[in-house]
C-alpha cells in the first residue's frame, strides 16, 4: 500500500504520533520523579517549618516526605519501564487525587503562606498530570480500547 501511514497497536494511530506520545510521557515521568525527590527531601529536612506553615505535625510532614521519596522511586522506574502506559495512567490518577487533597487542605488549614505553598504544589501536580494525560490521549485516545480506558 503506497502512501499508507504506519499504524501501531489496536488504536490505529500513526506510529510517529504514538512514539511522540511515549517520549512525552517518559519525559514527564522522569521530570516528575526528579521533582518528587526534591519535594520529598525538602519535606523530610524541613518538616518542622513546613508543618507550622500548613498546620500539621512535623512528624506527619516528614512521613509524607519519606512516602514521596518512595513514590519518586516508583515513578522513576515507570519512566523507563517497557509498558509506559500503565505507569503513566497510575501517576496521572495519583496526581489528580493529590491535587484535590492538597487544595482541600489549603482551603481549611494553614497560614496564608502555607496555603500559597500548598496551592503551588497542587499546580505543579496538575501540570504533570496534564502532560501525562495528553500523552495517553495522543497515543490512543480516551475512547473504548484507548490507552486511558485499559
């Protein structure tokens, strides 16, 4: 078939679109892993100051930082794993949940600067989630059989 576009997978998307989506997803996951590492270290080291700003005990902030370091490791693994779609779906879903939880906390607790800080972290989480969802949509769409619905 002359002039036919190379297809990939069951979605029928052009191979170059899927490759570009995969590159975007892997780049977003890699950057997300680096960001989560920085945030986790910051929370572990600065748990007392952050805790006062967001009206949480320092131990809770440090525990959240340690959990974030574990999450960063998982995201880093998913950024290089063969099946990039599953990891990308997990991270995008977790980021969406984190945005809701962070904004909910910012609405009811903490100092003004703590609320602004929480809102900034929620914004970065939303940005990473948007890039990850975009990659999934480009790779196979959101419809039945697409990579988002699997």
